[in-house]
């Protein structure tokens, strides 16, 4: 069979299939089977622009690649979806931590969602969405910074180095032995959310061991490429004897499709 047409390489799925065919030696039929099964088991979906779900809204933010100092009126604007109401998870946070805890959880969530889609909220954007003043947002940013967590807001990200998002920081704490309950007390994130971050990290670990690129990992694990890159970096940093048992706990509870088990960086077993 012939290699896929060049036009298909402009899509994320096309890039993933191209990688399977050229770097792993798969035929087009086998490559598509791997993609299909991987998405079924590891949670991936077709890359279609779906409308906002209940609790979400689409907002316009400054593109993350716009340089510091450039007037906002001249910046490229991109649409992103943010989750202002996560349903039962947010009700759990509100009931246990009150309105301040809920606001901080939502702030960390919406800033991260925007960044993962290629845009940065400003402090003013966040204040408007959360119905509070900018000084409150500044206090919440300081609160997270004291925990070693950065919130990807435009004023803090442009011209500065990247730190750990709340998702990556939470996973790091867990891998290093911090119990779920203590992480929940520190961050006010629900147990379900914490479990979701850990499981996502486990998927990245599995795919990294198969030698997949960041782009391919993002596609199969159904996450943004920036988040996949952060989880991959954390995996490489923590893949040491003292943390290996903890990593294996999450890896072993995630079922891997049979087709993916044969993937190697330089060929097929």
C-alpha cells in the first residue's frame, strides 16, 4: 500500500499514523488498527471540534506565543473552552472547603485548560470569569506559588520560565508517597480529579516505554501536547529506584491494548 497523502500529515491523527508507518515499520492497515484500539482503551477520541459541555464556556484569550510587551489590541486572539462548573466535583470542594477553595480550584483549572489549548488568560480575564476583583486573583496566585505550583496566566508566563502546573505537581507529590487525602487537603482538588491526573500520568508512562513521541502520546492518551510533554518530563525525572514501585502501581491498573504492546522505537517485536 502507498504511504498516506501529504495533506493528511497536517492533522494530528495523520502525524501519528505517519510515525507508526515510518518509524515503527507498520503497514497502513496495522497503523490504523493500533490508533483505533489505543484510543478505545486509553481514552482517546476523534479530534473534532465539539461544542462546550454543560458547565463549560468558550472564551477568547491571547495566544500563548504572543511576546511580552505587545499591546493586547495587536495580539492574536484564540478561542478556548474552560470549565467553570465541574458538577459534583466542584460541589464536593465547596462543601468541604468553602467558596475560597472552590474559586482557587476553578482558577487553576481554567488557566490550565486555556494554556493547554494555546492561550493565556490574563488576571483580568480570570477575575471577570470568577466574578471577583484582580487583587483576589493575585492572592490566589501567591497561594499556589507557595506550594510550588504555577498558574499559567499571561502576566506570569510571558518572559518567564515554565514551572509545574497543579496537575503535574499533584502527580509528583503522589509518586513521592503523599497520600491522596493529604493532597486533597493541600490543594482542595477532589479525590476524583487527583485520581484522574495520576491515571493520565500512568498512560504517559506506558506510552513513553513504547518509545512514542510527545505528539503520539498526546494523541493516544487524549491530552494536549504541552500536558503530555510535562508528564513525560516528570516521568523521566522520577523513573528512579525509590519511586519505581509507586509508578508501577498506576501503570499496572491501566490496561494496554494488545496492538500497542509490540510498538518499539526502532521496529516491532
